[in-house]
């Protein structure tokens, strides 16, 4: 298309004329616009605490999520091995079993577990559980007169065992240093100990 053809086209001339025409503004339009801007509330800058507590979305790649989860699990495992809640020894001892069966492999052999309860006011304490058929007289604890603790060592086979302390022959007490067992339906408080295999 040539330049002289464009100049003769009436549509092109009309577009050019419209583009060159000055825009007429209402003189009060500028004043109305500025007044509307002044009426808007001034945005408040959020405080640093509000900024920190605002929820944020971020995306992690699956491999980064797995690495973060593995790191948190590792911290939990290491922390669990390093920390005793009340300064006492862990409930499960690595002592050799007092009663062993030489025919069984190590993974089924009994392990000695120490049970401790602080009860200076008790006259006698016994240990009952699924390992002694909940017999009150089967496993009495020995008292340490100096600090009011009661202790018993019991050979248990690997697995989960439910137990309770019985104070003065009638008060069932859960072990405060062990996880709680599910309700037994009789209203007694019980605890759980997990005995791991030797190997």
C-alpha cells in the first residue's frame, strides 16, 4: 500500500483527525477526583507482631518435604535418647535376664526391667500386671528408706506389657514415668512398658 493511497482513504483521515483532536476535560473533574482520593482512608502499616502472625503460603518440592520430615524425626529420636524426664534411669535396663531360657534365640529371651515408684507415704507396694496374672502377692517392691522409692526387677519377654502399682493392697496407681494404658473397664489406672528384643 502506498502513502498516497492512505491519504485518500476517508476512514484513515477520520481516525487521524480523531487522534489529533484535543481532549476537553470538565474543569471540576480534577477537583472531584482529588476530593475522592482525600476521602479514602489512609492505609495503616501493620505492626511487626501482626506481620509475624499473618499466615503465609509457601511451596516445597517433595524431596525437600521428605528431607525436612526425616530431619525432624531424627531430632526427635536423638532427643528422646538424650533426655530423661525426671533424672531417673530409663525404665528398661540393658542388664542380662535374671531368668533366661538357653533354648530360645535372643529375640525371644527375657530382659530384666526395673520398676520404680516414689511413694514415701505407702506402707507396702506391689506390682501387678499381665506378666503375673495381676496377683497382688506375686511381685512386692522393696523400699529405699532414704528417698521413699519402691523398686522391683522383673524378667519380661519382649513385647508390650500392661501393669500397675498397688499401694497398701487396695490403691491402684499408674506409673508416672510410663505411658498410660487404655482403660481396662474396671476403673484402674494402668501403664504400658514395651520390652524390646535383645538383638
